[in-house]
């Protein structure tokens, strides 16, 4: 056969390539190497060889093309020319011209491979295999044999093929990317990073592989010159914050942005990323190459990585202990990366409480730096994320502060702790400190001294971050998250927490079989720190006020009014726990003791102030009218009015406790005012008992309280008030005298108005009083009304006199009825009943007396006190029919007396018994007239 034309050779080569006959094609290329040049043969393979053909079938041919060694180790083989045998040379030439052979250079071919036909073929072939057949997993078989062919092949394999191959076929085969290899190579840096890390950290299981993804996907992807930008000689560069001669990697910046974004969205991903990945030097190239960056590039990547890690710590928005532990792990990793001394764990640091006294920290702790925790975190001008010792130590201290708060039950993030430290807002700090102390009180163990000592140390450390201890002076400016709060405020709140969470404990000795007072061990920690210590944190007044406040807080939180239980027991314990500061003779101690006695006394009764709400001690302390609570007790406890002495003691304790003083006045009242107030309270409580007794129809008890307590107390109070000769006493008399009768006269009037019914409790003994219960009751009513007249203000006398007049009329009618009944009984006994009675017919000359014997008996018998009272009232009523004619009554009596003297010769001589009666009646009438404002009668003229 003659030598075939070049056109026939090319057509046969395309035919053999299309049929995947690599051996025949190799033989053809070996025999006609001048026609099938390297680039032409590679283009034929690129265009005609099926993409589905495994690379192992044609890699040997490509290697022969690379080395141009077709004449070595080629098996002799006959080539089948039948496919082009019937084609003329002209037809073959025309067909060759119609071939559309693909160019070797692809769109994304590396620039350093422009003159390398094999490199261009391999890259272009890889793109077509993935695009046309989707056989991305077969590409290593094509590329790996040629890794040593040119550096661009190794770089392309590591930075382009390996990341996408791992993501789609090794790491996340269940979620392959939709982009082809060529599309991935054309992507922008940000899109490529988002694609590579799209499945990273999306599930709880994938958190274990965050570091693997960064190491195996992002790390290799960065090893490509296309990822880097360098400033030109004129200082033009793509970075906005780098110097003109600085090298930047936009792809790396996008990786850092992804990490910081995850920190704000899902802190676990960011923490795992930094914890599992050692940074840009930790790269998995799959064994395909051993590559490294320039020192300048490596330093740049590490510095930016450290800044991003510090930024992520500030961006974590969760305040859990796990999140803060993750932040501390970030700090530890960065300090190791920067060759700094490692920081301890948060648990260890919270027990050590290390100081923060770096002089550079004074420049960081200022209000203007607070904005750097939110903005420009990756900026080179941000001092908080600058990878140096001061910034990492500050971040560790902030993390420890947030950990201490969160551990106590007050959630706090690193950013919030930073705002407290940078802004130094006193109100915010006070709110956080208060929540911190309250959380310790509510959640802390009871009577665990070690716990409370640690809590106090942590509280004080949060104020100054150990600066005072590190510099051995107390004049250091506090710079902690509670730096604006005074130390005394924190000590006071800490003492309150001590007192509210300490339980009284005893050292029980079985041999004694009981507890004794000497066994009391409670509150020893608070006492040892604040009372017995040589250098007391609080002065005596501040300590005393705090103790009283804690005692009252325990009282207010009590639910049981019994003194031996709950909050009242704690209140009692607190006021006796500091004998040097708050002794039993101190006024505050006395007031609290009186309050406890009053509250405990009320616990013996059933008391409900609101429906469904039992009485609690705090109600007594905040009640605007605590005496009215006794009225509720009397209403809800039948026959409780008989225990009047107990109620009087309760009222006295209320006065001593200061419950009745004006809340606006800080100073207690004088002794005279207190005594006067106590007197008023006694009258009011007595009046309440009188009303309660009348409500339960126990008139005898009410009458007893009126005549034995209200009348006697009023007499004593008037005497005491009249003895006040100082201007202060006079003022008190004018101001308080009107208040005294507000309760006494009303109670006496109510008793005087009471009418006996069938339900009225009968008297147990009568004594010398009338045996007629109705007359006796009316006489008692009159006596109650007489008491009301003596203590009532002038404006109310007319009302009392009206009741008095009606009661007297009823008494007169009852007496007359009794006299008539007695006379009838006497007549019946004389005439009919008596044995041997005389005839009812009166003999001639005998006149029967018309005056009843009872009347004669009353006329001749000595007058009793009630007779004198009735006579005096009758005389006052006859002469003082109206308040306007009271004074004229005395004048009328004087004129009448003088008229009687003038006509004395014509009148029979007055008996001595009548003279004594008139003197007594006149004295009582004068007394009544003084009560209602009448002028006394001058008896001197009469005696003369």
C-alpha cells in the first residue's frame, strides 16, 4: 500500500479515537508522528475520545505524547485502514477541514500553562469528563500520573479538583453540589467558600467534622495564586485596610467572615472550627503534594485568623456556661498560636480570680472602645481583636466575669460584660449586681460557709478585677464590670445575702439530750467578717442599718405569724446575732421585739383580712391602720372581747414598734407623745371590745368596760393632760385632747343605747343593785350615758342628753310600775293573804293612808348612789332643758334659794335628811353643768 495522505491519517485517527481504540491509535501515532503532532493528537483525543472512557485506558497514550516516545515499547500492530480506504484524498481533505477540533486551552486554564499542551489537555479533559459524564471521581486517575509534569497541574489538582471532589464524593455525597468543576473554578472567592462550607455544621452530627472541612476543603483551596492579591508598585491593591506593599488573600477573608458569621448564628460551629482546626498551617492535601506558603503569607494568614477568632468570641450571643467555655477554648487556642502563656480553664480561673493589671489595659477600658465589640471586628484598627497579649488577657477576664455571673444564674455574654466594663454605667452595673446577689441568695446552699466566702470574693473581684490586691493598695481605680459601684454597697448586699441564707444551727450532744443556748452556732461567718474582724468592711451605723433591714426583710417575707417558725424566727435570730452592734437595749432592737410580740399574739386568733388570703405578718407592718386589725380579730373570734388585756398588750406593742407613727417622720416621738398615743390606743381597743360585746349581746361585759376602764382612763388622761405646764405640753393638749374622746364617748353612748332583749346575757350576780333586771339595766345604761357626758366633746352633748332623757323616762316609768306592783302586793297581803287579817271594812273615824308603803320606805331610807344620780339628772333636766339655757339654770336656782330664805318664817322647818340630799344633788348637777360648759353656782351668798 502506498503511503497514505495526511488527511487520511487524521481522519483515521479521529475514527480510532471515537471508537476508543487506543492501541491502534498509539500504533498510528508511532508510525505517523510527523502528521499526528503532539498538539493535534491531543486535540483529537480531547474532541473525539468519549468522556465515559476510564482515564486508565488512555493515560499511557498521553504519557507517550508527553514524552514523545512512540518508538519505544510499542507493540507491532496492523492498523485497519478500511474506514478510510474508499475515500479519496480530496474527500478526506474536505472532511478534515470540516472537523471541529476543540482547542486545548480552556476558559479557566492557568496562565502558567499557556505553552504546555499536555497541561492544557489534562485540565480541559477533566472539565469535559465532569461536565459531559459527571465522572468527577475518575479525574484523579487522569491527573495524578501527571502531578510531576508541571507545577500548575499539582496546584490545580490540590486547589480546584481536590476540594470539590472531597465535598461531593467523600464528605457529603448525599448532598452533592449542582455546579460542575468548570463552574466551581469560575466562581468568585465568596461563592466558592459558601459552596465548600455549605454543609459544614448544619447538623449536630456534622459538628464533629467542622475542623475536617476547614482542613480538607478550605485549606487546599487557598493554595492557589489566584486567591492572592498583591499591591503594585504604586500602592494600588484590592484590600481596603492593608498597606501598599501588603499581600492579602480575599478568599481567606471570606473564610474568616464565614467563621464570624457562624459565631453570631451558631456559636458551636465557630467554637468547633477554631477548636478542631489549628489555622492556616493545618492543611490536608491528601498526599498529592507537599506545598507551603511564603513566610509573609503564612504570617498574614495566622494574624488574620487570630483576629477572626477573637472577633468570634465577642460575637457569640449565647450566655450559657457551655458557650462561655467555648469562648475560653478559643482564647486558649489563639494564645497558643501567638506563643503566649496559656490561660487556665474557667473553673480554675474562678477559684483563682487572677488580677487584670496590664498597663495597656487602661487604654482599652474606655467608653469609645465599646463600639468595637459590635462593629469593624476584623478591621486592623480594632484594638480589641488585635492579636496581642493585652487583648487576649482582657478577653479572658471578660469571659471569666461573664462565667461567674452565668454560673450564679444571671446569664451574661462576653459582649455584655464588655459593655459593663467599658461604659461603666452605674445604673446597669447596679442592676446586674443586684440580680447576681439575689440569684446567689435564691439558688445558693444554706449554711455553707465556703460557698458564701467564695461568692463574696467573686463579687468584690468583679468590681476591681483584683487590681487592689495586685497593687497592694486600696486607692486603685476600680475597672471591673462593677467598677462604678461603691464597695460599701456590695458589702451591704453581700451581708444581706449572708443573713437571708444562714440557718441557725446547733451542736447537738447526745449526752445532754437537748439543745442549749450555748450550742448556737448560726451567723458566725457574717459576724466574723463584719463585726469581729479587725478591719471591718462597714462602719457601725451602716452595719446596724443593714442588720435591721435584713431582719425586716425576713419579717416581710414570713408567711406564718408564729414567732417560733419561718420568717419571724429568722428575724428574731438576726437581731440577736450581732450583740456588739445591735444590743437588746438599742431602740431598733426594742421596736423589732415589740413588733414580733404583737405579731405572735395575733397568731393565736383566726384572722382573714381578705377572702381566701390568710393573715401574713407584712400586712401588719404596712397597714395604714394596724389597730383596725384588732377589730377584725374581734369580729372573727367569738367571745374574744373577754381577753381585753391581751388586746391592750398587742396595741401597746404596736405603739412601741412604731406602727402608728407618721411614715414621713424619721425620728421617734417623745416619751410624752408615746404615752399619750398609748393611752389613745387603749381607749380605742377598749371601745372595740365594748362594741364587740354589744354585738354579741353581752351588755354586762360592755358595761363593766365602760365604767371601769373608759371612765377611769378618761379621768387619768385628763389629769395628766392638765398637769402639762410647758408650752410643748400645752400644744400637745390642744392638738391631742380632741382625739381622746373619739372612741371612748362613742363606745359609752352605744352601751347607753343598748336595749335588753331575750338574747341578752343575764348577769351572774346582782350585788346591792335592784333585783328588777329591767330597772337594773336602765340604771346601768344611765351610768354609761353619764360616762359619755363626761368624756364627749361639747358638740355631741345634745345627742347624748336626748338619749339620757329617754332612758330616764323609761327608768321613772319602770320605778313607778315597780312601786305600784309593790303597793298592790302589800295591800293584798294586808287585806287578804295575811292570816288573821282584819276586815277590809274600815271602821268609822279611821283614815287609810293613800301613800304607798314602798314610797314611804324610800322616803325614809337613806338615799343610794343611784338615787342621787337620778335626782341630780332630774334636777339638771328640769333646769337645763336646752344647752342655751344652762347658765340661766344656776341663776334660777340662786333666785329660788333666796326666795325661800325670804319666806322662811312662813315655811315649815326643812329636815336635815332633805338638806343632805339637796346638797348632794346640787353637787352632782354642778358637775354635769361643768361637763357641758355651764357656769358654777355661787353658793356663798346662800350660805351667808
